[in-house]
């Protein structure tokens, strides 16, 4: 029986690859993942009421069993058909790259809403539209949830959906049958090499997004990035480009970087305008240029773009200022969790610093180990004092991860501490801070948890920092 026919049957109530979510009338697709093999849970799916089982194996004796060559591809097809291919009825904008996806997504959403459009967004922090907000489990959700969200957005008559598209999602086909109205490439640097193995493989995964754009769609590319140039040459010579490069279609000039925001001249093929924003740092100007490029393609005027950006506040955990208004020093929380992202964040604060920079960071477990010493080297290069701590150690020993980070520190480097307890590390950094210092808490950003081998516990850098700031203030007043 054709998968398309199954998806459209009125007795089918849902599609899932998680046997725990199977209900009566569901189709269960047995996918072999990186940790679990769905074929091991077929009996559970049947027990929970599955109407059809789709698998690559040959399960004899099951009247409702359908064998396929590629279960993952079958799952994507079933989900798209079941939800009536919603991306065909919605302008879907995909944003990909190593850094800047979240802020750019939020900026595009804010500008388009300012222009009067109804938008939804799907990304690292949450999946939201209208009054709905779902805390994100992955940057890009699985095909079932993705198609379900797009379907609901169509039902609510939204104009746009802006999606952060991760390399994992592209490689695993989660977005394969989404017809993108447009796509944005922000940049590419070393990340996820535990998964992709090489930068070339990583780049080719990102490149897949640009093969899914509708004929009437368009591409936006950061021309200042070496991989952006490579992408431009390979598939999109007619793309809209952005950057500081004078050859860019959308560019920034005369930038002024301040502790409370930035100013620059936005130059486009449709004119120029002065931009003022609360976002700090040169890399956030890149994010604004990317979002402005999308808005211009959608016919939004420069004055609307200017107004939306002037009102925009940074997304949670993206260079988020958490220090108190009357503090003599600043404390920022940022999601930077690669050496390139950490370099960008520290470059940003170094442009603002009038005194010392104190950096607190760690590295996640069960992830790319190559970046650990590189992050130690970057932190030491740009900071006056470094505190190495734990991030999300997962199944690894936190102390072992910290030792790998320390290998990147310069020989005889003494301006650092290693404090495994992240709360204590944050408290120590804030306790050390003096007049005009900047404390950067990097790595976890918006996250409200810490993942250990056998548990996931509540943890929020911002909460710990605010509590430490209050304690310090009370001691000063005592």
C-alpha cells in the first residue's frame, strides 16, 4: 500500500516514530536512530494501539506491517502527506549557519510583524505563534512536530514561519519535504564535528537547505564569510548578499559600538538609513543585516525596518545583560558554546570594556572534543581572568572535560581558576568584579537546566548571577 494513501486514510489519527506517543489509530514508523532502534519497540507500539507499522525490517505475521527501504524517509513523507503539505500554503523562511540563527530569526519575526504580517517561529529557544509557545527540545524539531506546527500555522492563517534549520536536521531529513520560500546563510565555523567529521561535510549539510527553495524564492548570504562565498559561487550567484564588504547588496558603514547598543548606516539598493539598536557588538550588526535583507525582499520599507530594530530586545541568553542598573560593572549571559562563538562574544565585550574581562565557561559532554582546548585558548586570549567550569557534562566526567579545556591555555598561564560547580564559578566571578569590569557567562545562554549522566536539574545562569549580584550588593551596604 502506498504511504500517501495511508496518510490520507480517515482512520489514521497520527504519525509518530516514538512508541510511547502511539495511540489508537496511529502509524508507528520504526526508525533506527543514534541511540535507539525503533524496531525494538514495535511490540510496544502495537500494544499502544498502532494501526500500521512501517519498518525496514521484515516483520512476518503482522497484518498491518509495511516494509520500506528507508524508514526515515518514509516517516518524513507520511508526516508531510498527513498534514497536507502545509509549507505549500505558507511562506517558510529557513535560517542556517553556525552562529546567529536565533537572533536573526527573532529579528525577521519582529520586522515582519511590525510590517503587519502574522508570523510564527521555530528555533532553539521555542516554537511559537499566536498565543502558543512550546519550549524547544531541538533547534529544528522532528518531521512530525514540524509538519504539525506548520499545519496549525496555516489553520491560523499566518503569513510566514521563520525556522532555524540545524545541520543535524538537514542531514537527518527532518526538513526534506518543506518547500522553503527563502533561505539565509549566516556563517560557518567549527561545530558538531563529532557528528559531521569534517568541515566539508558540515558545509554540504548546510548547502542542502538551498536546494529546497521554491522557484519563486530567494537566497540571502553573508558574503564576508568564507563559506558564504563558497555557497554563493556554488549555487546562488544571483543571491542577495550582506556584510561589511562594499560588494554586498545590503551592508553596514560607520558603525559605533557602545555598551548599551550600536549605531550604523544601513546601505541597500533601495536607499540608506541610520540604524540604532540595543543589540551590542559587530556580530549583531551582521544579524541585523541578514534580517533587513529578508525584509527588503518581502517589500518592507526602510522606515519600518528602522523602527522595528530600534524597539527590538535581544532574545533570552544572547548577550543578555543581567547586572543591576546601579552596578559599576556589567554581567552578560551568552549562548556561545564554540570557540568561534566565544571569540565573537569576547571580541564584542572587549570593544566595550574599560577594565577587566572575567569569563566563565565550560564545554558540553558527549559533543565535539576538539573544540575544548580551542575554547580554553580563546578565553585566555581575550580575557583578563578565566574561570573554567562545568556546562552540560552528560555522560562524561566534568573534571575530565575541564582538563581538556585547560590544555588550550598558554604555558605558565596563571590567571584562571577551575571550579567544577557552575553556581560557585559564577558567584566567584561576580565576587571578583570591580569598577568597569565585564563578566561574561558563556555556553548555556537561555537554558534553564544542566544535564548530568543520570539526571537533568534546574539551572539558569541568569538566576544564579542575579542572586550573586544581590548578595554582593547587600554585603557592600552592610
